């Protein structure tokens, strides 16, 4: 059984790693001069997961933010030509958000920046260590597998 603070150093390591990942990714994004904030890049990545243009309420739910925050992000992205608002073909009161060609190109650049940041972060690890880390991260992200009872 662990003491209440036995996981403290591990938690601190995780927080330090998260901050390092954020700094490295931010640096890789800045060198590409894409004209988007980290929050806007998250919205673009989220938008790319939809098969059809989503409503702002859908984006807010997926991003787990209030709808007003999405409106502000979309306003900035629309001003920069990365997204556009389009009318819903079945309900004229509904507005949907669509990636523009420039938005798709920005998304490609964002993905390339994230890949190069990941390569930098993972460089000290051997292929075997990366495989172990991937398994550990999957467990932390998804939680432990459910225990089956007979």
C-alpha cells in the first residue's frame, strides 16, 4: 500500500513533461509562423475529425468549453481565412463551421510541427523504450482494462 504522498514525485515528473512538451511544440509552431494560437490550432484539429461541418455547439461540446469560447476562436480563424461559416442546408437558423483550403494547409503544417516536436521529445528513447512508453500512456489514457468475473 502506498502512502498518500508516494506518487507525488511521479505526478511532478508528469507535470514537468507536460510543460516541456508544450514548450517544444510551441517553439515548433512558432518557427512555421502559421498565425494561429494554440487554442485555435486545437479547434482546427478538432474540426478535421468531423465528416460534415459541425455546429459551434458541437465543437464546444467536443472541446469541453463554453460556446462563447468557440465563437471567439472561430471569429479569429475566419478573419485569417482558415474557416468559414456556412448555412445548414436543412435548417437556416443553424450555422456550421467549415475548413477552408487555407485552413486545411494550416492543419497540414500543424501536424508536421507536432510530428517534429514529438521526434525531438522522443529522441533520447530507443525503439523498445518508445514501445513501452506507448503502452504505459495507453493505460493512463484509457484506464485499466475491466476485470472480468466468472
